[in-house]
């Protein structure tokens, strides 16, 4: 298009500052509701022999507003004039509760905007860049676009597919088992990867487990990192026949951490009332006529409609299998511990080797005795 000719090329320092902006955007991932967590850095390069310096920083506020640019411009003040703004998403072009960020950047006298991810929101989608250029601001788009898109995966998936982004996390023993059926919670992973898991929890809007896992483990499913207790995502128990009871931890703590049960419309009204009295909310699910199992695409659509943009699926071999089979997994995290479970263990629906063949490995780490694998499953 004609815009392409008007874009200005990337400069050597652009990737450095965009990488910093992307790391900064991670701070509020999982906390901005249906808005993406975006970061802005305002950088001055006065060309007087000094290296470029950051004069303003902003990240999308909790709940999604104000937008990142507002905070960064406020911090930079007059220093924004002639500076470069690094924004992890194309600046918005629409009048919401505040004027468009593109307009604010023009008004502040920013000389150049470097953006990363494209914004699929039809109110933006190229119009932000257009507005900047019309206002005399140079634009360098799509710098580290892929990396930035990873920070807003849930937002992108909700826009493109009408469902939340789904991360499936499984802990595997050294021999590829995920637990012992009827054996309660089996400790597979160590403290370091458990802390990492809690960080991953904090970055999702909701954690989902099956009723089987809820009944066997009676888990808390919250974020227990020091100083991050307020970052627990909502909890969703997939419980079509309503086996969850009001004395279980998820129900007893439903007033502290929002808890939803996905259940058939026909499930026991008395138990439903008892759970509701504890503060549990319900979302109706239906059975897939072919498999007799819960229809996951419909459930995910309904959850997206309630404003959930990302879900971490954490529990149960059957649930993991259902999500994988339905091709509803966008990110797969496998944590392989040193423990051996043996013959009586439940085999994981997908092991590290199989995942390596099918998915793109984004990251591999060693946490204590555990190996952590993070796969992207797009186009599965
Ligand atoms: C930005 N900077 O920090 C974010 C943006 O409902 P509103 O008015 O807040 O607009 C939401 C839309 O704004 C959202 O769909 C996305 O297009 C954009 N998010 N834009 O310039 C930000 N979070
Ligand atoms: Zn904006």
C-alpha cells in the first residue's frame, strides 16, 4: 500500500529499546482485562555523543486503561518533543474514554514512533500509523513484531478466533507419567519450577482444571509468589455433572478468588445453590453430540464473552487430551521432573519428544532438577 513507502526504516538501536519495552509489557500481562498489556518507552537521542536515554515509561494500567502511551508521555513531559516512542502495539486511533494515543503522540511532538505488533482491533488496524504520519510523525512499524505478539497472544486469539488463548501445562515424571489415578496429588516438580508455574498463573486471566483433579487434589490454584497474592487468576472447574462440593478449597475461597464452575444446565440445583452461597459462579456448558464430552469450543466462546482472554489449563489427563484433540492449545508447557512414577502411572497425552516433533520450541530451561519446555502450537 501507499503507507509502506512512507514508513521509515529501522535504526540500529531500535531492537534494543523494543526488547526492553516488550519486557516491560510483561509486567501487566494477565491484569488488563480484554485490553492487551502494552508498553511505551520514550527515548531521546540528542546526538551530542551521549547514548540515547529513556525519558518516559508507561504500561497499560490495571483493567486496561489508561493506555501505555499516556503514562509514558506524562513522565517525559517536554522531553517527548523530538524523541522516539517505542510502543509494543500500534498506537490506537479511536476515541474511547480518552482521545487516541496516536493523537497524543502527535501533540507531544514525538518525532518518530517505532511499533511492534499490529492491532487487529478494527478501530485501529493501520489507522494509528496513518494518524501519526498525517500528523508529521515518522513511523517504523513491525520491529520485533513476533516477540511482541507473544505478549498479547490471548488478545490476538480472542480477536481472530473468538475464544481465549489457551496454554496447557503438564508436569511429567521422568518416565512420562502425569500422576497416579486415585493416588491424590503426586509431587513431580520441584520448588523452582513451581514458582515459575505461579508466575505463569499470574499472567493468565483464568486457570482451568477438571472436576476429577479438583476432587482428588483439592487444590488452591492461586498465585502464591511473595508479594503477588493479588495476582491470582480466576478459577474455572470443568464439572459437567457438578461433583464439586461446597467444602472444597476452591468453593470455600471463592470470595477471595473468583471461581466459576462450568456445568450442564441440568446439574443438581440444590448443590448449585449451596455452591452459589459460597460465592461460586456458574457457566453453562453443553455436551458434544458426537463424543458425549463437554463441547469445548462453545465453552471457550462463552468464556471469551465474559471477558476472559487467556486460560491456563492445568489439570487432568482427560482435560489435557480433550484440549489437544480439539486443537485448542496455543501454548504447551511441559515440565519434566526427575521423579519416576512407574507402571501404575497415568501416561501423558503428549510427551516432550512428541511435542518437539509437532510444535515449535520457544524456550527450554533447567529449574532445579526439572526441565521446562515452552512450545508454540499455532497451526497444530
Ligand atoms: C494503545 N495503548 O496501552 C492499549 C491499546 O476500550 P479502549 O478505549 O481502552 O480501547 C481498547 C483498544 O485499545 C484495544 O482493543 C486495543 O486496540 C487498544 N489497546 N492501545 O494505544 C495501549 N492497551
Ligand atoms: Zn491508546
